[in-house]
C-alpha cells in the first residue's frame, strides 16, 4: 500500500516518511502541487498527506483534483492553519481528516490506519487468471491450489498486473509501483524482473502469461493454450 506525502519542509518530510515506512507502508515524498499531480498520474495511492502551505500554492487545491483522478483515495491535510474556519474549509473541500502542526508522529500513523480502515469497502475478492489465484487481501499467490513463494519485486509486479488483468499496464505505472516516485533505476531493471516472473509462471504451469504490448507496457492474461481448449 502506497502513500503520497506532499510536504515542502525537508526535515519534517523526512521524519514523516521514515515513520510511515516503519509502520509498514510505502511512501513517496514530493514538495509541490505540480509534483503531486505528476505522482498521481503514475501511481494509485491509497492515501495522501498534504501540507497546505506549499511553494506553488495552497495544498487544498489538490483535494478535488485527487478526488477526480483517484475517487477512493483517503486525504489528510497537515498544516499550521489551525483556525476552525481553516479546518472546515479543508473538510468541505473533500479531505477526510485534518491534523494541525506540530503533531505527534504516532498519532499521525494512528490517523492513517483509522482512515484506511474506516473507508474500506470490505474484503477484496481474489483474482483468478488461469490456474493462478491472487488473494489481494493477504497478498498470497496460489497456483492450482499450491502456494507460490515469490520475491518482493515479483510479488509487487504480479499484484500490479493482476489488479488490471487483461488490460495493458504501462511501464510508467509498473515503475511507480515497484520503485516509487522519483527513484532512479536502471532502464533494464523492469525488463529483467518481468522476464524472471514470466519464467516462474511458466515453470509453475500457472496458465497465465505476461505479454509485451510493444513499447507501451505489459498485460497479464490466460495463456492462449488454455483459451483454445475452452
């Protein structure tokens, strides 16, 4: 689960990001509205933490745009603007919660967890592709009833493809899910990881295959042999 942090104070951004990471979440940090917009195009975040006083404007402007792009995203505003009118303004703009500075980092993590629980739409059913069954709630993979043990990278890659099974997933989206916003990786890293996972699926007779979509990205779907036998 990935969280977007929009905060322009370097020390606070680092402290918050480290705390969130230790709590078990992946976090991407940006410091402007413009960079936040770019990050939203690359990754499906579960929750966003937004400072209001940003170098290029009021962070509250991000709230309706986030809602349009990611309707299910949870939004917490972090700000020194603690007047009642400011809190009401943020909540009426569409934010789910409001935490004023200075705040306790443990309380922040508790607010994150509470918001993610509160807005959960219930258990997500497993996705079946061929003989492969991906339990999205427990992040467990079974092939023909037997659990498959994958590396962290293979698991994240497969989960991203499974959530969009039978649809092309762009290389940019896969990079964002695997490596995070702004992280530098070698050009061949994704290609190599896809090749390894593709080989693993074939060796386990998963009945699901990762196909290349020219220069666009990759798509996970049942193997043609299984489709033809139906």
